[in-house]
C-alpha cells in the first residue's frame, strides 16, 4: 500500500514539473489533444474515405492556389454545408494536400504526413450524441458549440453559447478553422448573422468555399454512398481580411454572396 502511495506521488510530481509543462505545450494543441494522435487519426480517416471521394466519385478542386500562401494560423474557411461529416473530411483532404504543395487530391500519399492543425466548428450534440464515429472524428479538430436555434433535431430558442467565441479564437490561434455559417445541411438555408459577428470580433483571414455534389453522393449523416460516379467540386475563392471599418451587416452580405 505504501509503495502504491509513493508511486502515485511520483507520477503526480512528474506531471506537475516544468519539463512536463513544456512537453505538453509542444506536443499538444490548445485543447489538450495530442498533435501526433490528431494527425494519425486524420490520416486514417483520410485513407478510409479517399476511395469515395476520388475513385468511386471524382473531386475537382478549384482555387487551391489561394491556400499555398496562407499563414499557418488565423484563417477561417466559410462554406456551404451539405453533409454532416464528408464536407469537413473533403476539406481536410485538400488541407493535407496543400501542405505538400499540391492543388488537388490526386496523390493520396499526403495522408502519410497530414496537416494536424485544422479545426471545424460543429454542433455539440452532433459530435457527442451520434455514436462512436463522430466521437472519434471529433478528436481530429472539432470545436463544439451549442446551437441557439436547434437541439435534438428540434427548433429551439435559447441564448447563444458564451464559450463558443473563446473556443474559436483558441483554434484560430493554432491553425485553420472551418465554419458553416448556414448552421445546417438544409438546402438554401439562410446564413446566420452570428458568423459575421464572429469575423468582426476576431478579424481572421476569410476564405469562402463552395461545395457541390456531396449531398448527392453521400448519406447526409454518415460516410456511406448514395450514388456513384458523381462529380464533386470544392471551390476556394480569394481570401479577404476585413478592415476595422467593416460592419457586421457588410460582412454578413459578403457571406451570403460567396458561399452559394
């Protein structure tokens, strides 16, 4: 019993020491996730989904040259939303490929050394209440928020998640973040003004993205095929960073015009 107590004290002292703190800061992201494990999971999920994205179906990537010169942090990708998971996975494929200076996803060896500093904003209930796959996928970079307008598949009205801006700011300080301003996969859903307010507050570089064909090829809530031989496309538009004089209304109009 005494040996066990000494062992526990030793482990606790090691965890609280300064070298441990430096190790944690170097090898973990701001949310405490191990960067190597994030990268490994990103690569494995990428390998599992590559066939559906670029063999069974074909993905055309446009405008990836805009990504080559982006900084490593403080970049927010705003995109339309067609499926719960494949949208993000497809964008992660491109991010990993761009890390290797390629502008398409035709050479999947980029998955051997994937980009681990990528995040996406997702509904908390989607990631934690929908089974094992979402929980596993969440480790690759989910920034979970509580939606103020929907919960449990029903429309609700509640106050905004006050922790969300700080979470997103933390993710931006470490890498690239994907946001879906429509907040839902429903076609032609309105762009919510909260995304414009977020951009006004955090002032990231904003990259508009338009996805096409993913809702036709894949199941909305999983990674199963609905159809084959679908032409998929990912279009990146020119990055922009709004000045201090830009209003929330102006940013909101920009979002509405550039992700449809």
